[in-house]
C-alpha cells in the first residue's frame, strides 16, 4: 500500500513538473505595438460577474515584471478598468479587471513607448498604475472565472517560444536536486532551437530533460551545427568540449579535424590561432556551439562519436548520432543560414594570403631599397627608414623620374640617460627575413650598454610599414627622456592633419599630449599632395577603439611606452632645413629584464595615381529605385542602402538575397552596376546567428549598458550597446566589439554575395575593422574581374563622442583599397578653407577622389577638386547639370591640373579665387572657386603654351549650367565676375 502511495506521489510530482504551458501564437500585427507592446495574453470571459479573474502562467524572461504596467482591452480595442494584480511575478500572475460582457480580452503586459531620437530610441515600459487596495481586496474574493487561451507576440520575430519560455523555480530546483552531486548538467539541443537565455532554463528542457545523446541529420557537404547547453550547478572554470572522429558501424569516418567548438577554439580575424577560456557562474546556462563540416565525399550513414564536456575536474559524455543522408549540398548549406550553416565562416581564412591587389605592383628589393608602386623605401643598417621617396607629379596624374624626398635624415631613437648623454647603439644581424610580392620583412638587433632593441619591420605592397620595436633593459637604468625623431624634409611638409589639428597648412609648431580618455588620437599625417607620411604610435596591447558616436565607451589604451603615464607627447616644428616630429615619453626608469614596446606604423602617401576617368565614368545614384528611371538620370552605379526592400536589415544582406539578385540582374541588363550597404560596425537583430554570437560573450558584441529598442531589452536583457534603429521596419542593431571573428564571417559573406548575388561593390558607412579585413574584402570583391567598387562615407569624427579625430586620419589605412570618398555629414563646405577641402575631404593627396554630402555640398568649390554632390541623397542633391556640362566638354580623357600644382596653366589675380584646369587637345575647362569675403572680379593669367592654344584665336565662354551659372563670354579673360562662396566653369577653346 505504501509503495502504491509512493508511486502515486511520484506520478503527481512528474505531472506537476510537466504541466502544459500556454499556447504561443503569432498575432500577425493585429495591434499597434508602439503603444501596446509586442506581447499579449488572450483571455476568454464567459460569465456575468462584474469582476473578471484570470490566472496567467506566462513564464516571462524579463526581470522584475512587477515594475511594468498592464493594459487590458476588450475585443473592440477599448481599454477596461484594471483592479490590479496579485502574486505577479515572472512565472504567473492573477489579473483582475472589470469586463463589459462576455467575450475575448487582451492583456498587454510589456507596453512601452519610445523616447529619445527616432534612430536611437529608448524603449520605456509602462509603469503600474496606483491600485485602490480596497478594490483589489474586493476583487481577490472572486474565484478564477476567466480562461487563458494563448500568449501572442505581435509577429513571429518577437515570439518567446520556445527557447525564451522560462522554467519555474520549482522545475529548476527539481533539476538541481536530481543532479545535486554534479557540477553541471548538459542539455543537447538542435540547431533550429538556438539557446537564447543564460539566466534561465527554457521550459523546453524541462519537457525533454537532460540527455546523454544527441541525434541529428545532415547532408553531404553540409556545414552542420548543434549545441551543448551547459547548466552550471556550481561555478565552472574552463569549460571545454573534446571529441574524436565520428564513425559508422562499418568503419566509415568523419575526421575530428572537421569538428570544432566555436566557444573555445577558432581562428582570429588576422589568421592567428584563437583559444578562449569559458567560465560559467553557478545557475547560468552556457551554450557550446559545435560545428561539423561534413565532407562532400562522406558516405551516407549514421556517424556516432563522443563529445566530452569537462569543467572543474568533472566530465560528461554526450553521444552524438548524426545521420548523413545521400543528398549532396554544393554550397555547404550556406544558402539557408537559418540552419546556422554559416557559423563555420567565423573561423574562415579566406583571402588571408597577402597577394597584391590592383593597381599595386609586386615589391622588388635591391640591397636595402624596396620599390613599390610610385615609391621607394630605403632601410638603414639599424633597421629604421633611411629615406622614403615618392615619384608622383604635383598633379597626381602621372609618375616622374625626379624623386620627392620625405626624410631629411634617417628616422631614429634617442634614449637620453641625462639631457646631454644617451645610449649608443650598435646594430647587428640585419637581415631580410622574407621577400614576397606582397610583403618584405626584416629584423635587426641594436644593443647599447643598458638596452637591447629587437626590431621587426615589414613593408607591404600598398605602402603600409609596420614596426615592432622591443626594448629590453639589460641593467637597471634611468632615462631623462626617450625621443623618437622623424626628421622630415621641410619641402615635403606643406600640410598637416591629426593630433587635434584640422587638415590644412602645417602650423609652425604643434604641441600635443596623450589624452586617451577623451581623444581618439595617436596619429598624424604630414606631407605634400604628392609626397607624405602618416604615422601612429602604439604598443603591444593596442586594441582598436569603437568609433562613430561610441569612442567614449571603448577608448584607446594608453601605450605604456609612448604614453608613460601621460608624460609622453609629440612636438612638431621647423628645425633648420628640416621639420622635426619629436615623439617624446618624458623621464622613466627600467629595471633589469623590463620590456617596453615602441611600436609604430607608417603609411607612405599617395597610394596611387588619381583615376580621374573612373570619377567621370562612375556616377553614383544613392538610392533604391526604379532602374529605368535611374538609368535615365545618367547615373551608372546604384548604391542600395539598408532599410530597402532588397536589403532591409542593417549589415545583414542575406535574408532577401533573391530579391536583391533579381534587381542586380535587371540592373546589369541595363548597363548599371549595383553596390550595397554592408559593414560590421553594428549588426541587425535579424541576423540568424545572433544567439550563437551572444554565446561568445563579448567577443563579437561589445559590452554595454543595454537598453534601446524594446526587442533588444526583451531578448538580450543586458550587456550590449544599442545602435542604429529603423522605425519603419523596426530593425534594431547592436554594436560590434571591434576586431573579432565576425570579420571572418563578413569576408565570407562578401564572397558569397559576389558569387551568388552579383554585387559590384560595397558602400561603407564608417568602418569598424582594420586594414587586414579591408584587404580581404577587396580581394573577394575584385575576384574574377568583378568591379569591386568600394566607397566610404564618414561623418566628421571631430567631436566629443568620436574622440576628436579626423575622418581621414581614422580611415587612412583603408584608403589604398577605396575607389571613392564621401566625407560627409557635419563637414562644413562653406566655412572651411581650400586646404581643408584638399586634405580632409577630397582624397587627392592619397590618390583618391570624392563627393560632398552635408547640405548638398558646394558645387563650385567641389569642382576644383573634381567633386560633386551625390544624386538621390536628397532633392537638392542634383549633380546632373554638372554631369551634362562634363559630357558637353568631354571631360573623360582630360588631364586634371589642380590649383595646388605650380604647373597649373591658369591662375587668377586673386589668391582667394582658385583655378583648376581640365586640359584636352585644343580645348580646356577651367573651374574657378571663390573663398573671397564678397563678390569679386578676377583676371585670368593663362600659360597658353602649356595649354597648346593660340591666344589670338581662343575664345573664353561660360556655358549655361542649370542651378550653377548663366552663360557668359570673357574674350580677354579679364574682369570675370565671381560671386561670394561660388565660382564659375569656363571653356577655353
């Protein structure tokens, strides 16, 4: 009898633990979520009582639901009075309201309103209304008289079912009691049910129970994935998953080399082995994502293998049984990313080989001189640059035999023991360690009485130079100062940009100190249009900070060497015939064995010649639209933003890819190219992989205070930074942490888009990756003669939120791979001087050309740099009249000779009215732009011989250009009227 009673009690306990949960369904946008929230409970009241009482077992994942208000509406959408709630918690609540008759009622329990900017909203949840306790006490006498039909989400994307429906405290306690002697429990889970909660068990696992086996099915050639959900019963240190080969009963094998645990091992974005330590706090859930790249040659069958989860000296074996079917997937299944088939991309090494990218040429080495496109780099015996030369003409349109020297003497260090004495180094063992087409590397050791300086240098084909300078103390030593000197040839230092200075003419003196907490500054560019040098100062701990509104949330780390507890800085000033950049650290001491890294990088500018014909030929239309209408404008390249029908989700262009392909195929048939918006600065919440990315901790998603749009708060809880939001389609993005494995995915994604969708390039809206990733995407975008057009937009980064950096300084490492600049929002084209235009906006000193954005630019000033505004951006942004003028003149094939060149054959007699020439055989266009204080008249001085024209036979006219200028004739080139802030286009023929 006692045994039968025991069985009945066990059965009752089991039934209570496995009680049926509510039905969860899709509301199909049946209500306005902006005012009522994304979730509701559907009730049925059949009685006649004046008080309706429903007990709702809603199993909510949000913390502190008692702090959120409730709205109850009838079937007609009319609010009804709520008496209040009792026993309201995450598991359930008793809701009391005043019905207006039998019928359906809806309880909206996560109602919110958006505050703040529309594109950076803050979802604020409704607060509970004050309760009349007497009313509530009266209502509580009413028994449950209202049935709960279902829980609805406004659409499927907002649903919590099934992986975000929580287990109750009782159910969770039962699991803990059952495994009381264990350190952890493992719940194997299918890839179609990504684990989304780390603070709660999903009720699905209560139903299924923990298991020692996983059963799945895959195709030949498929990138297969599954999860091992580790539930920590104690604090776990160093959770690992080990595995052997998968085998069939008759001995067929899937090698363990095709298996990986994403959470613990991988390949970093810069192709280095990555090992992560996973620790899990007691009571938390940690998904361990397993990927199996099943070879296409695999024989069909059931493959079995052990996956051993270890932590705290304990282990659990999960037997995986994967049935491989006969179907062969040509694309590894990546065409269906909802099956998590692209997680393998996180460890991709695609396009990592440093092959030379057009228009660059292979490096050549003669002795200590390395030659690269348009430049030479000579190495001193101590390993530092002895001389750097460029061979670009002043116009940036051709090469010259005469070198432009950048250095007055070799770059060097001074380690001052006292202000008058210093370490004397002897260089030994200089050797070129690698001579490849894309990279040349060298090493050398410099030794003094107290120091050993081990130097590693590398020059890449685009003009990027990377130095690792490891300084080790051989004895205890004190320094009054450490100086790193870059002695510029004064003739190559007309302009300067960076270190808190806007781009323009170089000041006589620049004094700068480190302030990483507030300033994203560690670099400067100094040079002429056709010869310059960028350098930055870093140590071995450098981590790329966040940018574009988020610098202060993840700023630079102060280099221990250069910064020296904020004592370091830079002073730049003229010194005799040179211009010295003195990078100093201030006084410091080193103990024997101490190591400091004085690393630095150089960029030798320009990177290549101006491609003016590309500028005239490729006319961007910056808006999604009808292709016939776009072609009729004269545009040739269409930029497709996110939040458009074919590219709806920011930085995740993979969901509507078939629509995108149809659009691109149609565009190609009409002779148009199509580029898409896609970067990695932030990532849409619609990315299929977001739960897996969250399982990686803060590797991919930057840590932060959370908040933002309601979906993020409801599904991510906390520890993220809310980013761009599109109200019309409710696309909410989260900030990427910086340099991580998502960049490997990004490169693979670009490759897939080129080969499967046919994109002709990419539009970058600010950049959150470094030159390693930029080179890789340029390689995949230009494969098999694809155009691979990359244009970069940047808002002006010189503000508090961005750390007072210059956009051109921030992104200069990317310039070698860009086709066009679009600088951009908050760039003032009216008040800034020509030198600012030239250095910060035009791209010309770097071999690039650009376009203007803010307030539709200044078309007259833009023309002396070959820039216009961009069609489609706004109603007033209309370069078509200028395009027509270009075509009437025949600008393609012309030689652009800018005002900055001493060779410009046309000048005015007013230094504030500048002229750029576009020269053709027998015909020349002269663009004038004024920075004069008011309307003025200028006289042209023309070198007719340089133009190849006969002064006695030419005529000078101003063609009529809509919204730009009226027609005019200026036979002698005298008294040409130029309005304030505007200019003129003249045709000389």
